[in-house]
C-alpha cells in the first residue's frame, strides 16, 4: 500500500499515517512562475494500491479550485505510473452542496466533480458526512464510501449529557436523517431515550428565514446537528430561536467547520455555548476571533485510518460505522 497526502493536507495525512503505523509516501509538488504547477509521486507505484489524502477547501494559499486541480493531476500521474488502484481520500468534498437544480439552468456540481475524478482515473472515493448522501452516491459510477462523525460526537458528548435534560435538533428539513442517526447513537450510549425537535428553514437567493420549532426545548440542553458550518447563519438562527423558546443552553455539532464571514457577529450568540467540529477542515479562519473559545475540534484521523485499513485488507466499512 502507498499512502500519499498532498502538501495542503499534510498535517491530516501525517495523523492518518501515524494511526496506520506507516510513513507517507514521497511526492513532489512544483510551482511555476506563470501559476501552473505539477505533482508526481517520487516512489514506484506500479501495480500498487494507492491512497491519496486531500481535503478540498479554500485556505489562504490555495483556492478550492487549485486543490481540486492538483488532486486530479496527481491521480492522473499515479495512473500513468501504472498504479493498480487509486482511492481518493477526501475528508471534505467540495461543491457537494449544489446537488440538484433549484432554479432554471442551475448546474449540478456534485455530478461534475464526480465526472472529472473518474475521468482522471480515480477508482474509488472516500469522504465524510457529505452534504447529500443520495446525490453523492448517485453522482459516481465508481465505488464510494461516506464516513460518519456521529460516533466521534457521541463519544465526546456522552459524559456531559449523563445528567442533562437534552434534546437533539435538526436545523432544517434536510438534516432530519442525520439528527436521527446521532439520536440513536446517543440513546444507546446514554441508555435512555432522547427527544428530537425540528427547526423550519427556507432559503432562496442567499436569504434564509424561518424560526418556528417543532417540539419542546424549554429548560433543555439543545444539541443542534448539521454537516457543516459556513457563514454560521443557520446555527445562529437556530440558537436564537432556542433561546427565545426558553432553552437552557445550546451546543452545535458540525463535521466540517468552514467558518466564513464575520463569525464573531454571527456565532457570538450568547445562547450558543459550544461548537464542536472535526479536523477535516482546521479552524484556521478563527485564529483571531472570540468565537474560537467556543470551538472544540475532534480528531477524525483514526476513523479515516481504520477505513483505509479495511479497504486495503477487504474489511467491512458498514461494520466500522455501526454503533
């Protein structure tokens, strides 16, 4: 097995490699004066099974498009070097939020990203808590795996919720299944039933509205569950509605913490006491904010390492994700 991590994902890649007890394979990324670049493996990959780690989010050095392009070119270089199988390990998959046409002539970028990954030679794709699982699975013709952070969240939350009167909230209609899965995992760990509530949400032309809550949150600890936090407006709106309805405190869970915009204004809501994410995206945008004091980042590398091990050895990913 060969395990590569492109430069911008080297920190996460090192964590995964440590869990696997291997060294990251050597590669080169070279920049040219005109903005072009090249990437190539520096080790023999002929007839090898290769895993490439690269999380696709923008950072101060590379845009999401830069990172996607580098991943595509590196996969192509691996296949040209006669790699037997290339699995793209993409902790955060870009362009996954545009998974259907909501307006006339809209693009369906989830499908387009799938096409270019396949065209460059990817044989399988592994990601985590993709925005729309059905759309993700239907977009690819190659094997895909969607890992879930719910057990990471549940393990972290269980000690704090033992004596808490808690309720699980989905901040929109589309996240109900995700909230239900976390609910079931927490109930098994806490050995008691938990209620679930739903927040209404409508979005059009960049505007979000709706503040009614279906269910009771008065005097309860509310756990809001989502796949990602971008501007934070969805979480902030839900936290404010919970406070208005008498919630004792609010904790937000989101696998991917993108944290764009003015987070101190958006997520500074007093009722929102804690934000828990994973390191699929490091919280680099929060370095000079007050909100960072609320944020806890869980390590997803052991989960990815175990998934890679099972894929290589023919183990079960389904069993890995079961409670």
